[in-house]
C-alpha cells in the first residue's frame, strides 16, 4: 500500500480538536466551498479482523459532522441527538479517511447533516461509509 501524505495534499492537522479516547488528531482541508475532515488511521484502530473498528469510524463521523453543525448554527454549541452510520467497505489501518459532509436542513434549533466517508491511498479514494444525523443547537434559555 502506498502511503498518503495529507500535508502534501493541502490538509492541516487540528491538534486542538483531538478526537475523544485518544483516537488521534483530525485534519481539515478546504475544497471549494466545502470543508473536508480527515483522520490517519493506525494499527491501534483495528478490530480483531484487522480492519478499522466501526466505532472509530462512528466517532470520526460524529466529530467531523459536529464541526459542520457548529458552523451552520453560527458557532453556537451543538450536541448530537441522532447519528446513523452505514458501513460500505472495510478500512485497512494506515489508510487516511476523509469526511465530505453537507447541511441537509437547518431550523432554529436543529441541524440535519449527511456525509460520505472515503478512504484514501495515494491519489485514489473509495467510499467506505455513509452517515446522517441530527444536531441540537444549544442556546441559552
């Protein structure tokens, strides 16, 4: 497997926004008018079958979509109230995963999001997951 260097492709690490549970440091990249979020997977992310554990993928998706919810809510705090995850393919430790998300709908108190997770090796990306969810916008009462 050829490794992927996110820095060389315009990604920047977000060390101040580390994923919970020591899962790693997320990455971000602007692509046109869209933000992409990424994570370099490591052997510690693997399950007994040797592929990245679904829980890692879910935590990554929740974290990345939460950034988008926060932006959509004009940087008001948000909390996940629903997250649906569809696993489409296995991810080998060492692959860089990236989330391409979008706001599907926004109300005063809720943000509806959806996204696709891709696994990148060198110049190739394949879809490995689909996610959607709802975030509550937390405003002072």
